[in-house]
C-alpha cells in the first residue's frame, strides 16, 4: 500500500520537474505579493495558456488582456440606471479575465491543491473527477493540466457545444449525462458509477460539497467586492446588497465574509423560476447555464440568506440577445445607455445576465436608492454561448429593433417582484432541511453535521478560519520542491 508520505514525495518530485509553484490565498487576493520573477515570466504567457505560472492569475485583478498581462485593480462593471431602471448602483465583478474566462478556476483551486500538498492525491496515477453543470469542470480541468494531473469531466449533455469542445481540446476525459442544468442527480449517479468502476484511481472533487469552494470566495471574491466598494463609495454610500444565483453556492461564501464586514447587508440567492427548488420545493428544467439545482448544496449556508429570488430563464435568454446582437446594442445606445457600457455587455454570460436581473429585482424590492450599492458577479462571458445566439436566430429570425424595444421594456425595465421571497427564520430552516434528502439519504453525510450547520454558530466560522493554515502549508510545500527559493 502506498503511504501518504510516498504520495507527497511523488507530488513534490512532479512539481519540481514541471517547475510548478503554487500561489497562496494571500497572493491571489493581493497580487502585489507575487514574486517579481513570476511576474516577469507571465509577460510571455497567454491568459489561457496551459502553463503552471497561470496559477498566479487565479485572481480578480488580472490586467484585461489576452497575453502578457500583469495585475491591477479588480475587473468590474458598474451598470448605470439607464440600463437597470433603478437608483441603486449595481456592480458586477467580471470572470472573463480569469484563465479559461471564468472565476471557476478559483473554486477548483482549493479542492485539488489541498489534496496535493497533503499527500491525499497522487498526480502520477490518480485522476481528478469534476462533477459539474459547466464551468466548474472547465476550471478543474484547467487547474489539473497546470498541476500535472489527469482530469475527468462529468456534465449534462445539453450544455453549450463550446464547453464540450473546450474540454476535449484540453484533454479532459468527458462523460455526458442526461438532461440540462437542472439534472444534478444524474451527474452524481454517473460520478458514483465511475468511482465504483475505477476505485482509488479516481478522486471526486464535488463542487457542491467541497468547503474549499466557498473558502476561495470568502477569502478572494469578498475581498474584491469590498475593495470595489471602497474605491467607489461616497460619504453616504452603503454596501447594501449581494445577489448571486445559487449554483454550487460557492460564490455565496463571499456573503459570510461580507456579513461580518457589513452587518446590515441583504444577501439573496437566486434560482430559475422554471426549477424553483428553494422557493417552492419544486423541480423542472431551464436554460440559465451553469446553475445546477433541484437540490441545496451542502456548502450553502442557508442561515446567512435574507431572500430568494426566482429568475425567469426567458428573461435571461432575451436579454442575452439584447446585449449581444448588433441591433440590440445599437438600441441600447440610442436609448441612453453609455456606449462604453453597451459595448462591454458581452462580458456577461447567461448566468451573469441572470445575476444582473436578480440584483435589479432585489434593488426594486428593498427600494434601494443612490446611497445603496449592490454587488453580483459575471461568472463568465459570452465566449461559451455563441451557439445559443445562433439557435435563437434560427428559431425566431433576425433580431429586430422591435424585438429589442420589447426586450428592453418588458424584460429589463419591467423586472418586478415575481418570485421574490424575503425569508423568515423558518423559511431558511425549511430550505436548509432540504439538504437531508440529497446529502444524508444519497451522499453519505450525517444528520449530526447537518444539524451542526444550522445550530452550531461556529460551524461556518471554523470552516473559513482555515485559510491562513492552508497558506502556511502551501508555502511549506513550495519550499520542499525547492522552487520557492528560486523565485524569491
């Protein structure tokens, strides 16, 4: 039997041979701490290149260029009232400028790195399996390639063709499961099948249960949002709201940090109205790619939520056209949207558009005004959804000025309180209790830990307090490879 010490030795040797240096969470939060020699090497490396130095680009602060970029301020858009119809200021952090074009490289960093540096994963023979509804397996496959690991991607067959093409190009072993974003159980079933077939040769890194997923957002994303707030606030400004579609609930981990820093904040989780799991214990199918549902993720701290907001997927798809068809962009400019904003709306993918819609609904519900700042994220851009635009054109014909006017007035300015639920204590508990059916009955979690998530005030604090300890372990690992000294 191979011992953990031997596995760690294998990993250290592989990283030494491949010149793999692993960044700390502190460096991802503040790239000023990245060694100068690493920054010099990055000048000759493309943002999406499969080069281990791109591990240091797992940050919101990449220079927004395709190749050779350094670091600067957080990448974000402030969406003006001409586009939102509300007085509140809405800010969207942009995932486009991460490697792979999505912040999911951050969500997948911890689950893999933590196992590598502790000898729990042997990259010389084990495969990393990434259950996903889209971007998570892309981020996981990319990080696997950077860290010298073989990846396995499990995702629904109805995801956009661009995702599958990308995964095949990077060399991931791809398994397609029945259904679309809502069919998470089918992903779990396939994962279980592969694990039973291959045993210890596969290590499952499930975004819906890996605490390292929200830990990254608690540490990195929340800090980026707080930084944007400080850069843009006035004397009267308030950090009033955070809206994020639930998905794996990883990004919602930022809300735990923001609640500590801004105690009066309102936090909302979103889902598709066509699959209202949180709202109505419902089920269904929808087209907002990447927000898998029909269950509550193990890592979702439901007690920290203030509201749930349902987004009609028809709104997200129609706004996708408005924001990306030339006729739609021209219409927005003609109706007062600043050109510098209208020309950059392609930076929002379908889930990012849903996040914008949810932030607007939140601002309307609470009657936020000019003093209120609401934050969300654009997980990715339209880079992976060109085929979806083509499908809409094929079904409904060319996008006209009339269609743009209808979408602008009805689907954007007309956003209302449909599907908005402000949560009582027992609403939150009901949603939390839904975890039982997926995680205790199906996935082997215990009732004791399920109860601890709700009743133990220190459960989530303890989980997130580990980040400094992980930084120490990463630094220790880099010292063992001998590369840290080389780059000092």
